[in-house]
C-alpha cells in the first residue's frame, strides 16, 4: 500500500468520521481501507474511542445494563 495514500486518509480522518467529508473523498478513503488493514484498524479504533467517550460522558443517564451491552457490542468489554 502506498504510504501517501495512508497519509491522505489520516489528513482527512476527522472529517470522514464526522461525516462532513466530500462524498468522492469518502469513496476514495473507503476504497483505500478495503485494501489497507492498518488504516481500517486506525479508523475503527478512532470510531470506538469517540463512541466510548460519548457513552462515558452520558454514563449517569445511561442504565448500567445498557452500558455493558453497548460496550460488549463494540468489543470493548468481555
């Protein structure tokens, strides 16, 4: 995999995760990730981190049972 492709993905990662990136660039990133396991891991980890942060920020209003199911679904908790 071309290192420049990975750097291009990382430069646009925030916008991609936020859903604000141009559709054409999203397709390019998704095509790249289909071929690059390292970038898939980076994107997946970032998504899980953001999600976990949001869940933790709302933990007081989220029932404990629901929280455990969400974390298990994300494979962040056994």
